C-alpha cells in the first residue's frame, strides 16, 4: 500500500512538472539545435552561452542592465535630446520632458515615454504627447492627442535602437575557432 502512495505521489508531481512546462520537457525541441556537436558549440558561443577555458578564474559578476546598455533608453534620449527633461528615471522606466515650444509660440508640447520592455518592439514603448495651448491671458488648455508626431517619434526611436543593437552585437561578437580545424593549410 505504501508503494502505491509513493508511486501516486511521484506521478502527480511528474504531471505537475509537465503541466508547468507546457507539456514539453526542457530541450525537447531538437529542430532548433544542429546535430553536429561542433556546430552546437559554435552556435552557443556565438550567442553568448557556455564558457571558454580562458574565462576560468576571471571574476565576473552578474549581468547588469544599465541605462547605457539599453538600446531603447539610449535611442529615446537621443531622439528627444533637443527637449529639456523634467524627469528621467531608468529604474522606473520613464522619461518625462518639460514643456517645449519653438519661437515663443502659444503652443507647447510635453512627451512622456514609458518603457514596458527592453525588447526593441513597438509595444515595448508607451508614448504620450500632451499639447498645451495658451491664449494672451495665459489661460491654457492641455490635451493629449494621438497622431502623426507620436507615430513618427515611435518609428525614429525604434530605428535608432535597432542601429544601437546591431552595433552592440557587432562589437561583442567573438567568432569560434574550432581547434580541430587547421587553418594554416591551404
């Protein structure tokens, strides 16, 4: 009877494990991995997974996401660099500009950018643009508007962030040199 309970508990735990994995065991998708071990090693090293013998003994901490390494953050600041900032909080994921107007006009704008993700996608950013129109008596009306400026701002930020990401990948790329291949022979 005790053996039956142990087996039942094991089966229940195994089913819970499979359920939490979506029914797939980790590493079960063999289509994504090349069958040749050398190719797997090369791909893992190019993607930054694994380690090299030269890395043993070097003290490396964790991976930290600072503002200078986040492409979306850098691109956003570069695109709106002409506007004075009211608040920029990297850990909170928000940039708020101050009211800005050109040529002392009665119209001014304020931009809020919220970062929802570090991925370079259009749904990673929430941009709100507020317009303020003041009359001669300094009575002002503030409204949020959707439109061309918001779309153009989103497009330019994503374009610049993609450029930064590509530059960062090119800079950090280390090709894998297979020791079993002799490159000295023609």
